[in-house]
């Protein structure tokens, strides 16, 4: 099991048991775009790393685009999809993030 530290006061800390947060995406903004150029979305979540891969996936499971990722911190990153370059047709897609870090 993993454990977390909670800092209290000036320089002191106390131990708090518990599991570390899981890798997850809790928010994607904006939630729509067009397919005539580039679309950049911000992913908010937990345990994101420089190795996080972000993909645009059709309902059929086809991966249409892999984003260029700009890592900010473990809770936020920007993902740019090149919609026109990658030939992404109009439609509804899921954004999938995966990480091995």
C-alpha cells in the first residue's frame, strides 16, 4: 500500500495512511472542436506524467489521432490533435489517455 504525508504547521509533518490516487482523467476542456485544423484540449486528472499518451478514438475503436502532449504537472496537460493533417472525419470521439509511468 502507498502512504501519503500531510504537512502541518511550520516544517512538521504527520503520517497519514491511505492509497495514492489512481491514474485518471476527471475533466477535458473544451469538449468539442472542428476537423479543419489543430484542436488543443486540456486534460485534468491525477498521476499524469511526461509519458502520458493521449488518443482520439472513434466509437468503432479506431484510433484517428495521437496528440502532441505538453506536460504541465501531475494534474494537468495539454494535448494537441492535428485533425486535418491526420484526416479525422466529422463524428463523435472519445479521448483516451494511457500511461505506463
